């Protein structure tokens, strides 16, 4: 029953783990840009066009040569000849010369010769065919010039970018309706434990329902992976080995929630170790909850052994499964984690050297967020249901006192 | 061309809008709990079971009657008779009496008679059939009692709860494999503007591609709605009226991105006004970008007119479309917005009375997040592609100075 000769710090464990397997985004597919939200680019996208492709007005007003308006004001207005109107979506067939102007709308194309737009609020029609300009315009004022957003040849998205709605917009803006993205990695999920039964079944005394498979499946999907559930293995070396081998062969990565006792956790580590080299990299992370975490890479494929208790599995999944999936998809630009700063409402003790993730309820007032820790034993799933986030107590702290600021990861 | 007689503050506009239409979550469907992430409960869930259903150990150790260990220490240990082992997933068929103990694993069931578990680290086998206890146990120590997580009759989820992975776990823990949820509301999306063409088409000079439909579609999906795209309407009263009427009749809510000029925005308002009572509630919100927003409710159905420029449409969608969809699904517990606190790196002017959302790039160092505003004209979609978030400058500020703290909404 020997366990945890050495507990590794969280960041260091993650680095070692991520360095030890290659990204697999070489497996790519082409998808419609419009439905690619959440996918990860597997190619650099270079714009083949200028955006905008023509000079545009940003206001409703009169397109002018700026020099025609120099010195004009409400008391000494300039008078310009109105030579036309630019209809939306058309390319005007006239040219603005000195002393001339044309009506143009927001988003409309500037006529040739014009280099500024005077807002309609600063003008009035003095007589038919003539506009009184009450404010001087400067060159480029109220205009967007060709290529001001993006120029031909600009890299608009590098490879490894997570596509948010705005990136979809950017792709379509330059006419990229198809995009090469990383395939969603298949993440195999296996529960283990003699005490665990499928949630649909009747619950004999002494057994509990497998809720980890569904929680992890939902999380994997949120993180961009494709969850594949393999059911429940008993705490038996041969059965577990066979099931892990099956998951390993069919998926790009393996997540096993270990049985709860030390011996079954050791069993999981031994089974994983046999899948290939280098095997188990980390067995035990200095974190609460989630200490008995196993991080392994076997012949280039990552495997994670999660603690069986659902709160630990949830926390560790945020910290290790998410970056694993991102690496498998070749993500280069990690999105900022939703981490709010809050004020602790009560004292919360911790252990120096250990990183703590504490479920908290958040509330907000004029002074910002307040965090109230949920007192819990780590196996209680409803502590997470009640929680808005996880307060992070760093390794170099021995706890937080009421009134202190704490970072809270929204969950 | 009269416009914006009065600009309404953001919060007030939202309240008025949300109060003016009923939630439609009466349209419900039953789905598998395991695949219900992101859905919204349409019923109160009461637990029919105690969780845990049996007293469990939280450690590997020896189940005892606490009183058998009182006063014991490393120097004066207690010696207990080892009467058995609780196999995982089984209900032990023996009872612990004073002076007795049984081996139990983490998550295992406590035998009758026991009320504490002494961790294995604080024991040793003194001779076959006897365990030396080196630490006193107190009643309930290292145990979870029946119903400690949830008790029969507890409301585990109220109606209107957004299901996160942990709520899925909670449902399955009590054996709820099916759940009644709100149907995803159908959100009709219509672009308008004579200058707008479908992104798949060749781009004639003076025209731009419709990127709003795809951006809004992706956002609606993220917010839990079901986007239905209706294409592009020309800036023509009759055509627009017909298309809006079609979207209105087929969907639970309508989003129209208006043409860019003041006259076409007014056209949108007039068309919306005809769809029913009370009609347009707000036309113009004191916000940048996004001022020309239209909020309307017609015969109980909400309609939003968004500015045509994609950055404005994006911001307004976060502020108004998201809560609209949540209300349509009957959401009662709004999740905390991912809002980080950051330090402004440069001065940024604003107008008192107006709320500003400024695209920023975030970086992080020892002192927390730093926000660097992206200097932009509001129609440039790539300002959003580069941005990590939107810095919020409140109505009562006339701008931020470098070094000042600002809330940044992650996007």
C-alpha cells in the first residue's frame, strides 16, 4: 500500500505531461467556416483580399475633398455643389472635384476624388443642388480606407487558433467559406471500481452510481474533444488491463477514473505503465482535491488516471484534461481562463506547498465579488452543484483570511 | 432623418425589454440527463434517495467504534480485534462491537456498529488478527453519513437551472436519467442592407459580405438558442416587412441586423412597429458601440434590431440577445459572467452618461491582468479577432487613465 513517494507541484506536472506527447493536429478535416465555432485552425489563413475592398463612409453625410471645406464653420460655412447620391451597395460613376459633394450613407462607397465625409448634422441644404458645410473636414475623416481592417497577404488567423464567433466573422469577411481544422480528438473514458454501477441500474446496498463518465463526457465535449464512453471496469488487474488496452487502441487519449482505495489506484498505475514507454510520469500531485492523479504517456499517447471521487475528477479535469485536449488539437493561442477576483468571506486554512481548489458561492455588490466557501467533504457532488467557481489557494499560502482577495475559476 | 430623441441607459433598457415578454419555457421536452449539458431545467428536481445511501469511509483504514480508541496514541496504543474486511461494493454482514475493528477502503460501506474510521497510516498489524491503533478516533471521523450530500425530499435543482457538467452528475447520482428541459427557442436571424451579399458569392464593388448572420448564429447557439438564418433583405419597406413577418411567424424571437444608414435603421424600426403591440420599446441605447439598437416586443414576442456593423452587433448581442434567450428558456439562476479585473495600460477617453465596451488584449504577470485597448473604428471585425475581451467603462466615468482597474468581459 505504498503511495506518493513524492507529490509534484501542479504546474510542473502539467509541463512534464504536455511535453511528453506530440500534438496530433496533423489529422485534419475541412469544414464550413460558418459552423466551425469551437474548432481549431490547422492552417494559417492569409487574406486574399483587402477589407474593406473600397473606401467607405462611417457616417451619413456628404463626401467631399477635404480642402473644399477648410476654414468652414457655422458662421462662415462653405457652399458645395451637390452632384449626386451614392446608393448603398453601388459603385458611384461620378468623381468629386473641388467645390463638389455627394450624399453618402454609413457603409457606402466614397466616390472617386473624395477623401472625407462631413456628417449630415453639420450641413444643410442651402438651395436645390447646393449644400452648406458648417464644419471643416480633414483628410480621411469619417472614412475607412481600402485595407484598413485587413490587407491582401495579412495573416488573419494563425494555425492553432480556437474559432470564436468573431473569427468565423473574420473568415467569412475575406470570403473563406471552408476551413481546415484539427479533427476532434477521441477521448476514451473508462470508469473503474467494484462499487460502481451504471446510473440507469437499480442501486444495491454498498454500490454507487457512475456519475464520472457523464461529467467527464460533458467536460471533454466542452473542451473540444469527442468523448467515447467505455463503461465500468471491475477492480481486477486482468479485466482492467484488457479494457484499458481497448480504449488505448481506439482513442487518441485515455481517461480512467480509478477505484477509490489506495490499492486500486496503484492497480490503475500498474495497468497504465504496461501500455508503453515512458509510462507513468506523475503519480500524485500536491493538490486538494485530486492528489492521487496519474499522468502518463505511453508510446506517444496520453493517459490520465483521475481520482474516483467526482469533485476531484472535476477539478483535475479542468487542470489536466483541458490542456491535454488543446494540445492534441494543436491549440497555440489559449483563451484567457474565466477567473474573477473575489473577497473571501470567511477564513479558509490550507497547507503550504499544496494548491487548493475550494468550491465557492459568488455574490456581487458595489465592491465586487464576494466568495463564500462551501464547506464540503471532497466526495460530495452537490458541493459543485451549489458552487459558482473554485477559489484557488496557491502553493505558497497557508490559507486565506476573511477579507483577503482570491482568484476564482468560474465553473 | 430624425433619430434618437432619447438614449436610454443600458440596464434600464434591458429591464424594460425583459419585463415586456413572457418566458416560453412552457414548451418543454424530455431528454437524457447525460446529454443535457447547456439545457435549462423546466421542473423542480426532488431527490428520491439519500446520497450516500449508506455510511461510507473517506479513507483507507479500520472501521471502529470511536470509544474503543479513546486515549490511544503512538506511545499508548489501543489493540483491537480484526474481525473482517469490507470488500468494495458490498454490504458487510458483520457488526463491530467495542474492542473490534474491520478493514475498510475509501468509499467502502461502514459495518453496522462502527462510527469512525482510523486511517491506515495511524495503525499497524500488531499480530495476526489484531490491529494496533496509534491515534484516537472521534465519532464520525473519516466517514460520510447517510444523506450527508443529499437527503430524500431535498430540492436538488430548481426549475430554471442551466445544466453544467456537475448538475448532470448530481442528476445521475440520484438516478434521474431523464429530465424535462425547456425547448431551445428558435431565434430567427435576418440581415438587411442593399450593400450586403451572401459570403459565398463573388463580391461586386461597393458590396460587403454578410458576416453578421454567421456571427449571430454562432452566438445564439452558445447562448442556448436554436439559430434559424433567413438570409438578406434589401432596404425596401415591402420586402423587409414581408421577410420580418415570415421570421416572426416561424420563430420565438427575431433578430434583424439593420442596414447601416439612419434611414434604413428607421425603416427597420417602422417595420418592427407594425408587427404588434406594444412595438418598439427602446430605439437608441447610450452605449458605444451599438447606439442604434432597437428593442421591441410585439404581441408577446421579442424582436431586436441590431446595428449593421459587426462589432456593434457582437457587443449588443452579448448584452441583450443573451438575456433574451435565457428569459425565453426560463433561466432563474444566471451564471456568473466571465469578467476579469485588469489594469489599463493606456488612457482611454469616454463620455459621461455613455457605457463603453472597448476591445482589449489581455496579458498577465505577477500583478494580474493588464488590458491594452485595441484602437479601432467600430466596423472593423478584426479588432474583435485580436481581442481577448471587452473593457467596460461605466456610464459615470469620463474615461480611464493608465493604471486604473477595469472590468473586462471575456469574449
